[in-house]
C-alpha cells in the first residue's frame, strides 16, 4: 500500500470516525484516499486552528482521541494555538501534518516549516516520519501516547514522498515504548497513609480538577465524598466531575470561585487534591494557600506532584484506580463541626443587592440561559473572557464532559470551533455556546462550517462592545485607562444571517426569555 493508504487504514483500526481538516499540496495524497473512505467523516473547517479546536472539543466531550489534519508550512503552523490549548488542558489529540518531500527538508522549500521543532514544547510527543516502513508503528504509538497516562496532543508529520511510497501494512497489535510506562496503580502504603489522614482529619476538603474527568473517576469521587462527609471544591476544568447541585459541593475555588469555597481552603486541615495541578488562578500566593492543611496530591503525572505546592502524601497513579482503593480503606464518618463552620462562611457572604432595573445584567442572562437549556443532554461550551467566568459561576454541571472550555491557555476563539467538534461527536445532544463579542470574532469563519454541516448549535454572545476581561483589569488596576479595549462590531444578527445561520437580538430584559425559547426551536442550522 501507499503511505497515504496505510495511514487511513491505521486510523480506521484506531476507531477514528471523524477528521477535522483543511487540504493542501502536501496532503493531497491523503485526501485522495479519504475520497474513497466512507467509514471516516471529514469535516472541512475554514481555518486550521478551527480544526485543532474542533478535534479538542470532540475529544473533551466524547472521551475519544480527536484527529485533525493540515498541510505543510502555514497549514501546520496554524494548528499551533489549538495544540497548545490541548496540551495545557491534557486533551488527547492526534494532529496529522503534511511535509515537503524528504530530499527537500531543511532547504527552505516552498511551504516548509519545522513543525516538529515548533511544537516540541506544546505536545506530549511528535514524530517526523522519514520511512514509509515506520508509518504503521508511528501511528499506533501516537494514539497510544495521546490517550494513555496524562493525555495530550501528538503530532505526526508525514513528508509527501512518504505518503506516495509503498510498503506492506503490518498492524502492530502491541505497543511498547522504552521509557514510557505510566503508573496507574497508586502505591499501597501511600494510599493507606491517605486513608488514615482522612479518618483523622476534622476539616477535610476535596479539591478536584480535570484529571478526575479524563480518568472517569467521578463515581468513586462521589462515593468517597459521601462516605467520609467531605466537602468538594472544583477547578474550572473540574466542572462536572462532581454534581454541582450536590449538598457536598461548594462550587469553584480560586480567583473566580465562590467565597465559601476559598474560605474552606483557607481553614481546612487536610486538602485532598485529585487530578489538579495547583495552578496560579487557584492558589494565588503559594505561601498563603491552605495554610493549615496537610496535602494529599493524587495525579498520574509525577511531574505535577510538588511542582507548585508541597505534598505531604504524594500518590502517583490514575485517579479512578486510586480513589477506588481509597474508598475501600476508609470508614464512614461525619464532620458536623466542619459543616457548621462552612455554613458560617456561606451566611457571611452578602452579594451586592441590585434592584430590578430592566437592564441585561450578565449573571441574570446566564441564569436564564441555564434555566432554559440545562438538562441531561446539554453540553455547555464557552469561549474565554468575562462571559466564561460568569458561566462557570452560574451554569451548574451535574455530569462529566458537559462543560467544555479552554482553561490553562485561555484561548479566545476556542468556543465556536470547539462546539462544532462537540456537536459532531454528540449528534443527539443540545450544544450551547456562550461567547463574547471579542472571542467570537477570533474564529467567526467557523460559523460557515456549522452552517455547512447543519449543526444546530445555540450561540449566545454577551455583547458589551469591549474586551471585557482586560477592561475590568484596566478599571481595577490601571485607574480606568481603557487602552485599546473598545470594540466596534458589525451587526451580529445580520452577520449570522449572511453566513446562513439564524440570528436574533436581545436588547431588553423582557425580550430575553421569549428570544431564547425562539432560538431553541430553530432546527437544522446554528442560531446566534
């Protein structure tokens, strides 16, 4: 078989059902094979960054490896922001890029870029295939690396002549990579120490992140929290890992979290971190974070343990396996005095009272969107900015993989292409995107993709004519010097309709509910 045929056969064996991509000269041979491969759906995006974000959204919402493809040079470099986004949030993606022929590499050839060199710091691993005989092994290893241990993006760079040369297809059933052996089972003695610490703690607190979702650990997290009566706080990436309506949930912690979640962190005597990495938006100043607590840190990536906050009981392992063992070792207990203290934190918080004004207040808008759209079959996607934090605070998620948002990198423009990937991967579910008038224009061209594939995504844009998050900091810290944050936007309703979508405007509070209901009735195309 030709290299291009071997690649597609390998993708089929890996269970790939969809590729998000954009063709070009260095991948024509692969696209020629896709032409006669009905088993794999190709989604033609309008920008390669959109392909990476769509593959990311697909992966986050389905738990499968997302696949994207681009040509050499500018096509490949356009994937970079999407790969960095996936890398920061530990999302499994395999990105396939075309490359100039092997004799032309390193000679500044037309549309040549050293994509393996460029992406080395922002991928879990990458490959440059120089021999067609190695292609099958490399593709198998790429999917294995992307989806095992701490997940992450992997790049396979395939020169044009490798796609055209022939070799025998031999599918490697087993993968064995020297030096790559993720630890799944936590150390028995460390788990026993953690169980003893939980039993002895008077003010325990569970701090959970995205690792709980990627490992499928949510049922064991729920069992542990209920058995030991432990309050739970989550990161933004951890939304949905624990039901937010549950009596033990304190909501999100950190810079944009709830008052009582942060107070609980400051007063707990045992902090149990599961699949979280103690990032700066959670901890603030490290020296004043959880000052009275011993720390249990459970993570599959040993590099994360002790990186930011010292762990008293480190446990390297898969969150699902470690929590399953931990649940067996602890006895049922209650913490009435701790809960009394937490209720004190809740009652001490007094949100600023605002009289009914008829204005469209952000939290009230998100609340109404939540009331009208939430449910078992709803997946919420956000872009990045103020609207993202409002949604994180107000829109409650009860199940894993129902909150899709760029966390670590904070990528504006992520939302629209990600929601395309989510809808393609979950055709029977309602996909809701909350975006801002800054973020939406970063990748507005993907609205064409959503129209072309008849995707009924519900897009809500919080339009305040500013780069709101930056403006907020300018108001807080820069004496109201609003430098370069005022936006001059076209009419978004007219724009949406020009793209082939449906568009509505809400300018008064009383219009909000009927317009949302009208938008939800639109079928067969996106509505903005």
